[in-house]
């Protein structure tokens, strides 16, 4: 019998944040390190991705990626 691993809510949220970083990097043709740095600079992970997880994770991967890119660019433009 296969044993399943249960993840904590924190682990699930962090995996989603990782997906957001990696998918944004792929779509923009940038490294994940650059995208993580940009997201950290504007506070996107702790002020948008993690707090809005319940809504964002119900959307398609493509839509989430487009949403994150748009948000990142808008937040950077405000700084």
C-alpha cells in the first residue's frame, strides 16, 4: 500500500509561492533568482501571493501567472 505524505498548510502555501515565482520567471524569460528578488523588493509574496492564496489557487495556472506578472509590474511602477 502506498503511503501518502500530508503537507501542512504552510508547506502548501510556500509551494504555491514557489510555483508563482518559477512560472513568472519562465514566462518572462528570466531567472527565478531575479524574479524572487523583484518580488521581495515590492513585497509581493508576503503582501499578495500568500494572503490571497485561497482565491489565487482556484484559478488556472496561466491566469495566475498573468495576474502575478501584471501585479509585479504595477507594484514596481509605483516605487
